[in-house]
C-alpha cells in the first residue's frame, strides 16, 4: 500500500512540474496581462525605488513600438516603448493610488508569433488632490508579438467600444 501512495505522490509532483514548465501560450499571454497590470498599478505610498522597478518591468513587457488608441487618452499614436514608459511614469505621479485588475482575457493566435487579445479591465484611481477619482470597467484589444526571448510583448492597446455607459 505504501508503494502505491509513493507512486501516486510522484505522479502528482511530476504533473505539477510539467504544468508549470509547459505552460500553454494562452497562459503565457494571460501572465503578461497580469504583469502589465501589476507594473502600472500603484499602491498608496509607493516609493521611488518600487516605482523604478515597476517601470523597468513595464519596458520589458512592451514591443519596440506601441500603438495606442484609447478614448480620452491625449497621446493616441504609435510611439517607441521608452516614450510610453516615460508617459506612464509621469501619469502615475498624478495619482496617490491606482489599481488595475484584469477581469478576463481572451486570446486568438493569428500566427506562431502574433496574437490578438481582448481584455476586460477594472481601473480604480484616486488623485493626489482627491478631486479626481475613477472607478470603471473598460475593454481593450491588444496585439502581441513574440519577442526574441520567447515572451509575448504588447504591440498595441485599442479600446473596444462594447462596454459603454
């Protein structure tokens, strides 16, 4: 009986290892969405070092050039990733608190190196002065490309008009 328990335990451990090592491409894309949400989010009282680490992480999630097409965003255009990171850094400084929560991600792979994902996101912010608070769900479409390091990189962010108030 002890032998069967040991074999069962070994099979479970092996299955867990395979699960994490052989992640599906869909899981990898979802992981990138969670990483970008974490990099953009800002807890109250975040220090400069934590912000610097998050912005370095953000730059590693973006393609060399990123297209932005978001309602009410004043910088809609195609821009280099470092310029977008600079805008994100500046934008985050206006808020005391910013929380980005990924609600759902659906991904369609158009080739081995490109994907299109629809993502529902809940955005909550509180400005430093307290006069601008935002709490809304938005839906985006993002194009992703597989980079040299085999990671999925964001190439565009476009707002879907499905969820309107």
